C-alpha cells in the first residue's frame, strides 16, 4: 500500500499526510485507512492539490483507493480528522479540519456493508474511559483488537464508542483487558447493537434515543 502521491488530477508531486486512522468503514471485518492530506503551506516541491485518501482493505491484505468514489477526496488542505458514528446508525462517518477552509463532514450512506457492534467502557475514576485497555471481539476464528487511547492522529481523535465491523457474523464474543492487566471473561453479544461494558459485569445493551 502506498499513498505518497495524489491519485486524482495531474499533479504528481509528493503528498503531505497528516491525520491517519485505521477503522472499518464498510463493516466487512477488515480495517481500512483514512488519511487527511494537505500542503504544509505553499511549498512548491509538494502537491498543492492533494486529495484525502480512503484506502479499503481487501481480503488478501492489500488496499484499494476509494476516496474519489466515496466523495471524500477533498483538496482543501486537510489537517485533523476523526472517523466516528455521529448519527449512531452503525456506520462510521467522517469529519476533517482544514487549514484556511471550514471543516468538512461526511455521512456514511452505507451501500453494501456488513454487520457491526459498538462498545463503550466504564470504570471508576480517575480513568473512567479506561485509557490503556484493550477490547477484543471474537467471531469464529477471527479476533479483532482495539486499543483504547486518546487522540491518535494529528490534531484529531475521539473517545466514547468503539466500533467493530463484523462482516456477515450475527453473533460474537467480547472481552476487555483492563488498563491494569486484568482480563475479563469472554461474553456473548448480538450484532448490530451498542453495549456498555463495566468490569465484572455482563454487557449492558444501550439504545439511542
């Protein structure tokens, strides 16, 4: 996988990448990669029209560019970004903060997407969001892992719900390795739902209002 030059337009000078984030945007169980792009200022040695990348992972581990097809190939000097489910429909949306331009927001309109689960961790203060924990989701022989962190990219990041794409799986198991190393038990869940996880307790289903 490479994303070192613009993939649209006729400018072939090198790209300048800022925020990069791996997330499963089509819920097929494979991590995709979004990269916000933009010239540092007016540096003639680098591309001035530099589109954001949305690289979709294929089953063989390679990636294909889909930023232009998805409509997120903006060239408005991207900087910070975040992939998160803004409208709580199970699909990850996108916001990008631009230099010299207003921020841009895109809603994921779906299409051929798989199933999903989203979880939020809770524990007592001072680390209420469980920073440093690992969330593991097991479907069949596949285990998806997500580290709970703050930030994660240039001038961008988010906290709250942690999203996992599940492909065609209708059920799965989930556990948390808490920040102090305590390993929770594997617990069952149904796909296409939100769950709150507390140490020592069963997953609690949550419904958007």
